[in-house]
């Protein structure tokens, strides 16, 4: 076989592999919809065993956080966190302390997320003690039409505590971007890795 024929065969093989990989990616993306999208209202996930007033106070903190984001008000946003609260973004940026969170969001509200709002659905609320709650949900920032629950691209965990003044504040927030194609691939390759709600 001459060099020209080998080059053509290599190019044809590369093209077939690229088309196959592209088709596989499109298939995984099209079949990666989540089954458990969560509740539309935070109050819908307050556990029956919890003090209802505490659950509602936790939800009120999240509502205030959402309202502050929509208003682009970094000071009001920061007030929802404890003095030593932490905030980890989906790109891995880690803020430490209310001042750091506030100033980081002041810049974000003036640039990258200016004019956006938050959308959320809620998966679970647990009270680890009477003064510590964990709230898990799906969320995203958006402008224009609110995204459907199935379109929310991030999974978010809030750890809230009853602060020294009795108010519920966020002690830690972690935001993870859902990698839908990788998730679907792992579920197909190893079905036992899928959470019960996604089987």
C-alpha cells in the first residue's frame, strides 16, 4: 500500500471515529434527563418530623437570598450567610467569610450575572440537630424565561445554622454543575452507580 492510500485510510478512519463519537455524545445528551427534579417550593420538603417554624425559617433565608440576587444587592445577599460562612462555586472558586462572599457577589452582580435571577427546585431538607439544617436542590441563574426544573444545571447544598441572634443563616454553600453526559455514561457503564431516584 502506498503512502497516499494509507493517508486516505487514516483520514477515513478518523472521520468514522469522529462521527461515531459525535453520535454517541448526542445520544447520551438526549437520554440524560433527570427523573427526580424536586419540589417547586422549599416548604414542600420540610420534614414531617421537623419543627415547622424552623423549616419555614430556613426557607425564608433561601427566599431572602433569591430576592437579593434578583435585586443585585450584594449586601443583602451577604447577610444571609454567617460571619464565617463559606461559598464554593461550580467553577471551584471558594469564598471564606461573609465579607468575601459579599464583595465577590458585588463584582458578579455588576458583571457576569448582572440582571439575572435564580431558579430552584428542592430535593431534600434534613435537620442534623435542632440548630443545623441541610437543604439540597437543583438551581441555576437565568435571564428571560424561567427554566423548567429538568433544565436546571446545578446541584446545590446549603448548610444552615441557627446563628447567635436566633436567625437561620447559611454556614456553607456548595454548587456543583451537573455533567449530564458523563453522568449518563457512568449509569450506562455501571448501572449500580445511579441513585435510586434516577433508576
